[in-house]
């Protein structure tokens, strides 16, 4: 495994002719969710590149940029074990040099859900991902359904800007009790860890209600909010949307997806689930 910390070295890297390149962008502090993306890339592509960069542009001033968990040495060991070929670790100055002034924004999709509670977040995400794609030049980028809105926004960006890179979506990896894995779970103390599970409980409860024939999205959303509130977490949003374009739905169909964001103490967690019983 080669660790590349130089921008020009990464940009000039020559991949063997005819080999497909898979790319897994991350902010580090890797868990099994991230590692499942590396495994998917190893399965689908000849060469796997990962990146580790905590992107300041996607954090608002009062968010957790300075405390975001980091452990590069452990990350590198995990990536090496899985047979990652290259790990790109740029510095902040390389990515956003003095005078940097170009930003990418996907309208509508970036303005709802997390975009509503975190203004500017997706502008930061789109800009870094487009830059990383230009630097790494992958055929396929592997991303988790954990960040479902991000996935949809980046797909739209690739399509709108005619990029050749494709996105492959990978399922959410969960802890044994159902909590979606997240680097931010490391913020949770024992009591908060129990509250955090209410997001998953609300999702599963909704999926069961749908399987039992409940089709009114407003009623299902109200129930899920209640489950989270009773547990003691603060709901940011609970929505049931069409998984193809994140448009609103009055009634459940095979494309319905529930998306949740909630604060457990100061930690903001997100999770989502397909409400189609066949998924
Ligand atoms: P992050 O390091 O949080 O920016 O995440 C990097 C990539 O890992 C994104 O594509 C995430 O969607 C994905 N990811 C994070 N958590 C999970 C998880 N629990 N299961 C699957 N993918 C995940």
C-alpha cells in the first residue's frame, strides 16, 4: 500500500493501462462501514484508492471540526489489511490554497433535510468530492447509503457536470443492536448510546407498520417522531420521501424511504431505511 501525501504525486500517478480504479473518499476514523466500501471496491475494481481528509468546508463554524475524531495510524493499518492500493492524505493547504474561490452547489436536493439544518454543508461536500475525483480520476466511487442525501446529491452532480465517474451505493453497516456505524458514535457516552438506538427503533417500527398496511406518511412520521422523543433524543427531522429524487410523498409506495436526523445530547446522528419490504 502506498500512502500519498503530495497533490502533484497523486495527480500524476499513472495507473496500469486498462485497469479499473475504485475510490473511497472518507474523513477517517474508519469503522466497518468505511471498510465495507473498500471491500466493495476491491471486489469491483482492479485498483482501490482511499482518501482521508477532514474537509473543513463542510463544517459550519460552530460544528465539530476541531473535535472530529482522528487516528491516521490505525486507519492506515486497517486499509493495509484489506489490500488498499493507495491512500491519499492531502493537507488542508493543498486542497484550499490561499485565494481558493470556486464552489459547486446542487440546487433543491441540497436545500432540504440536512441541507436545511446545516446550510453550506453540501456545497462543501460537492466541492471536495469534485476536487478529489479530478485528482484521483476513478472509474467508480463507492459511497454508503448511510448518507443517503449526500449520495443523491453527488449522483446529480456527476450527471449534471458530465463526469465519467460512476457512484456505487453500498448498504448501511450497523452495530449488532442496529445502531448505524458512524465516526461520531465515539462521542456517545453510555446513556447517550442507549438513546441513539431510538433512531433505528423508529425506522424499524415504521417499516413494520408499512408491512402491516399503514400507508399514510404523515401518521407514520408522527409515530416515529414520538418514538424518538419519548426515548429522550431531539428530532431534527423525520421524513418519508421518494428514494429516487427525495420528493415528498403523501402515501407509501415501493420507493418510499424514511430519513431521520436527531440530536442525542450534542451529537447529531442520521439514519435511514427503505420502507419496501423486499429491500
Ligand atoms: P465519512 O468518513 O463519514 O465522510 O464517510 C465516508 C463514506 O463512508 C461515505 O460514503 C459514508 O456514506 C460511508 N459510511 C459512513 N458510515 C457508514 C455505514 N455505517 N455504513 C456504510 N457506509 C458508511
